[in-house]
C-alpha cells in the first residue's frame, strides 16, 4: 500500500508538538505514512508575514518548505501553524489534482474554522458543533498503555506559576505532597518539577528527598526527553497538580490511577477546571480533598483513554476508510 504523504507543521512549543506527533504515531500504527516536517516561527513578525502571504497569492512560492511532491494530508497544532498550513494547501491544490486535507488539533480562529477539513478539539474548549469538528475528551498525547505498572511506585508531577489561570501556593502543594507520602509509607515516590515550578518549592522538595528514603526528586531541566512517558509506564499511581491538565490526560492514557492536587483558580468556570470536573464526575480521577476523606484512588480497567488513536481513526474513517 502506498504511504499517505503528510506534511506536519511544528511551532517549537512542546505541548503543541506532542499533540501533532502523537497523531502521526497513531496513524503510522494503522497505515504506512511518509512525513515531511516544516518548522514555523511564533514571532509576531512571522505571524503578520504569514497572513500577508496567505492573502496575496503573488507572494506564495511553489517551493515553500522545499516540498514539491503530491500531499494527502497537512497537520499541525497551535495558532502559528494555522495560516502556514492553509497556505500550503493552496500551493498543493495548484500543483496536484487530488484534494489535500488540512487538520488542526485545537480550536482555530473563527475566521479560519471552515477552512480546515477537520478540527480535533478537546471538549473543555466547548466547541460549536460542525461537520469538520471532532470532539476529544482531552488533547491527544504520545503516551501508550503498556501494562507494566508497579503498584508500589508512585509519581507526583508538580506544575507551577501561570498568572492568567491560577494562584500558585508552594507551601500548600508541598504539604499535600508530604501528606500523600506519609499516608503511603511503603511506596517509592518520584517527584518531578516543570519549567513553571517556582524555586522555593523545588528547594523544599529537594530537602524532603534528602530526609525521606522513599522519595526521589527530579528537576524537569535535568530529565531527558521521554523521561516522563517512561515514568507513566512504570508507576501505578500518579498525582498531578490541577494546572497541568495535559499531564492528567497523559497519565490516564498510560492506564495509571490518577489523583489531582488542587490549585486556586482565578475563574472557577475556566476550561481546565471544567475538564477536571468532568473526569471527577466520571470517576476517572480523584481530587485530593475527596481522597483525604476516604475516596479510593480510581483505576481504569474496562475503558482506556487513547485520544491520539481516536483522532487517527477518525481521519482514516473520513477519507481513507480502506486503510482501517
């Protein structure tokens, strides 16, 4: 079978690139694919230039991105990939008879929404219904369910400051982490920071790791690529601070038992909190307060979360059903 020819746009932002790459990985598990990649800039000057190029055909080069062969599919995540992807589609339509499909993994600007053939949008974005909208429970991620968890190992992932969404309280988070460890003294715990984690809690966690034999702490900058995915695979229990919603979904996809440490949201009705409330109602996760009151950690047995595979299957179902 001839591989699907795909052009993937990457904006250099890890969260966005993970979503795109995870769908590519899922597609490659279902059908042969051949992928070319194009890097785009997130600079404001590049954003303006991309719009001008998109609106003025005279500025569009047939050699843009160095790709001259026919393309079946264009995919990318992030606002800065949208216009370059749509421009790429215009160029491809000039040079080939087959229709090119353009897919984004997030909500595009309302002016562009109908330009995309498919938008894979998490339900917490509350997207309006449409023929080109495919709603996911959460963002697609690169994690897979490997069934090699160890019940005596736990992972705690610490987020950090984001002044637009929540108030971060290092002392409270550190106290919650200590409570979890104290309540599970026979488990071996691994704790990791993120690029947003303040220095004060990193120092506190390092101090705790120095006095608690069952605790190891790793700063995110010291962990190699793929480290957290490997941790999901081998730790049966995972706690995540509520501001790191993508990691909640990654842990669920890996089949872990997931708990969430609270943060003080600036707006209770924000999309991340809504998403976590949905997962709590479905008993897919447990929040720290409920756990303290006796609610057990949940397990996923009958239903595994795999949004990357769902997106990949939807893409093939719509346009290449013979490859399923």
